[in-house]
């Protein structure tokens, strides 16, 4: 994937996500920052029985649901 697309996706996810949480949900700055950065760096994950995390879509596609 071209670097420009990766950067555009990251900037929009972090920037607009933060603005949305602050303006629409009145989250305090530290909480919005922490959750947006966590999503950007870790994606959607679910805890596993061994205490590690794995991508959320693998949990859905595992056939257990």
C-alpha cells in the first residue's frame, strides 16, 4: 500500500476519531486520546484465554459465533 494512503488513513482515524469523541460525546482529552491511540496502534482486538489479544475479526470468523 502506498505510504500516502497509509498516512491518510492514520491521520483521519486519529484526528476525526478524537474530535468526534470530544465534541459529540464530551469525553475528556486524556480519555479520548488514550482510546483513539489504542485503536490506531492495536486495532480491534479481543482478549484470549491465555491473556493475549488477537484481531477481532479472527474471533468472529472462528466459527464459535
